[in-house]
C-alpha cells in the first residue's frame, strides 16, 4: 500500500513557498509529490474524517503568522487539533511552526525574542534524552541544521520530551512520549540551497526585522547540513517500515 501524507501549512494563498515546502518535504522524506496533499491552516484545522484517509501528517513553517501574537486564524481550534493528534498518537513530523504549535498545545509557552533569532545554519546538539530516542539517536551528538525563526519555546511542558538544544534556544526538538510524533524547531526538510532560497523569498520581511546590514550578514553564514537531511526519511522508515 502506498503511503499518503497530509501537509498542514500556514501560508497565504499567493505565497510561492507553499508549493516549495511540499516539494521539500517530498524530497527529504523519500515520498513522491503525489503522496503528499496539503491543507491550509488559515481555514482552520482539518477534520478527522479527512485526516484518517492519510497515514501520517507533516506540519511546516509559516510565513507571517505567529503564535505569540495569535495572528494565525483559528488558533485555538488548531491547538485543540494538535492535542488530539498527541492523544491519539497519530503519526506526525512537524517542523518550525509545527513544533511551536505542539509546544503551545501541550501547555508550554511561545515568546517572540528577535535578539535570539536563528535564521540560517546553526549548531544543534542532542540532549541525553535525544541520544536515547529511537529516531534522534541516528544523528551525531552535535550537527548543523537549517533554521528560520524568531519565536522560541520559553516554558517546556512536562508532557513532552526535549530532544535537542542550541546555544540560543534551549528547546530544538521534541517527542510525544511513546507515540510516533516528533517535531523540530529546525527544518530537516531544508538544506543550504532551499533555506537560502526561502530566506531570500522573505527578503522584505527580514530586512524589516534585522536591517539591511543584518540581512547581508545572515546571507553569508548559510552552511550545508547533511546530518539532518535523512531525518524525515528515517522517520518514515521507522514508523512505517520500508514501504515507499
């Protein structure tokens, strides 16, 4: 049986990153594009009759939408949906905004802190729990990862396992205990080329935040991140076996 995934996206209809994100998840997970459908979170979370037609969920980043200012439409409904995903143990891998949604849904706090923003390539290290996790133990103890966020997990919910951290952000990855659900603040669906492309897509937004000089400095520090580029494919293989 061919696997089918639903990718939840929080991006405006005319945002070209919508299709680029779907392609990125396809390339890094080993699934073909036809195996990944999308759902627009700006219209609220998907209904469970729809979700149960799929084998698993991906959650991507967001364009201009945040949790700290509650700018995502239907935020409470989406948080409730994430709690149900956790309760049911429905297979999911979420990155960036999806990570923040899960932290908030499970009782944590998300704050905006531009002074600690991570945009580009940063060093991430595993926690002791991460080194024991059946998926994350496949990673080196420390590795380069692609990031693009200004919001951080400030209070960690006891119901989630912290798997990784960075110098600027103490929470970089999570696991719902005993469930096939992982999430990362970093972007395992991206590599240097695609993260740089996304950064340039949002040039105006980033110049507003960091200024022209800051934007140019960030441009120069993107690096390759080979260790994270197998994480999504390893997730699919671990949860579903070797089925394509």
